C-alpha cells in the first residue's frame, strides 16, 4: 500500500471527523449519522495502516481520532451498585472458577514444596544451624517465643491492616508481573513457600508443629488460597504471552489482563477477610480447635462461593471480563 496516496485520499474524511468531534453535542441528526460512519471508516483505515504500512505519526493521529470518536458514539456510563453486585455475584467468582485449572495445580505443587522444605529443615540440624544461631532458634520456637508472639505483637486492628496490605501487594504482584513470562510469579511463590517451610521445619524440630499449625491454619487457609489464585492467574497471563491461541497476542493479553484486574479487586476483599481472621482470631484466647474451625469455615465458604456461584455464572457465559460495550472496538485486520 502506498501510504502517501492512501493518506491523501482519506485526509478529508479524517479532517471532517475531527471537525465533527470538536463540535461536541451540537450536532444535527444527519451530522450524528455522518460521525458514526466516519468513525467506522477511520477505524478500518487505522487497521489497514497498522497491518500494511505502519507510520508512527499517522497511526498516532488516527488512534486518537478513533478513541475520541468511540467515546462520543458509545457515550460514557457510570458504575452503579448494580455493577458492583454483578461483579461480586458473577464476574469475580466466574473468573476464579474459569482459572481453576491454573490455580489448583499451583496450590498443590506449592503446598508440596513447602512440605518438602519443612521436612528438609526439620530433619537436618546443619540446615537449621545455617538459618540462625542455636540461641536465636530457641527464641523463635520456645513457648511464648517469636513465632507465637508475632500474631499479638501489635494491636489487632493495625496488625490486620498491615497483613492485608502486605498480602494484597503480593497478590497484585503475581497478577501484574505474570505477563513477564511467568518468572516473577514463580519467584514470589517460592519465597512464600520457603518462609512457610522454614516455620514448619523449625517448629517441628522443636516438637511444636501442632502449635505452629494452630497459629497458621485459621487465617492461612484462606490467605494462601487467595495467593494461589493470584499466582495461577498470573501464570495464565504469562502463558497468554507465550501462546495467545487463535486470537492476536494483543487481543488475548487484553482480555486476560482485564479479567486479572477484576480478580485483583476481588482477591483484595478475600484477603481483607483473611487479615481480619489473622488480626482478631489467630491471637485470640479461643481454643485451637475453635480457631481452626473458623479458618476451615471461611475456606469452605470461599470455595462454595467459587464453585456454586462462579460455576453457574461461567456456564452462563460469564468470563470476568468487562461488558462488550465497554471494551475497545475490535476492527478487522488486513490479510
């Protein structure tokens, strides 16, 4: 395609579209129809130029024109409580349900890794000695030691807020950096599982594994599930970069990325619940069985939420992506 000839041929249409957009709402019915037609033609022109003869200056101008025109043609829509309710009852659980083939294997393999690290540390005194001096290890694992007092070291409300912030950041990092070919997600997972494995290994070597699990399980079940969902989604996003499937890489990544952003919001709410449990239930004077029961109930409630509401929504066609009317227009590409 001769770009100069193409630009000269359609320059008047682009200028006319720009003129109509500059008039805002002061358009007659015929002018509004003309704007829609020019928007559609300009979107096609942009696609042809991008696929056949990309030019930075023309592409930038047409991209701006198409985006502005689309905003005028489709209008803007304010989010409402109905959107929030739909997100919580359909969009978010459906997105988690649809990505279960990624986060369930992630959860199983990560848990096995933590168990192996814990066994290795717990059965090898030389590894324990490499972690800390004997006096420091005793201070960590003794009754009333640092592992136990950690959960009551700050006021419950501030501790819950701190835990929520840290975990939400870890989940967000998994979701955001998954696009970098999965590597950052694997590293974040390894660090989390290594920390858990160290605690398991050191407390088991001191004969206090039951105490450690009694402290971790109430909040850890839901917390780790949220981290695994985030990691699995991040890995899925990274794999989309490698293998986008039948669509273009950009379109596939945009779809998965939009769903991932929604999941980040939903997982922040899940981690808030986990943080409340960690701040108020874990360090409480409740018996161990009662604290663990609360954690198990929270975990089962989340899984039921995903598999019942999410499964139903996914089977109805919900993907966790935004509505088609709110997405960027997808125009045909030249062969």
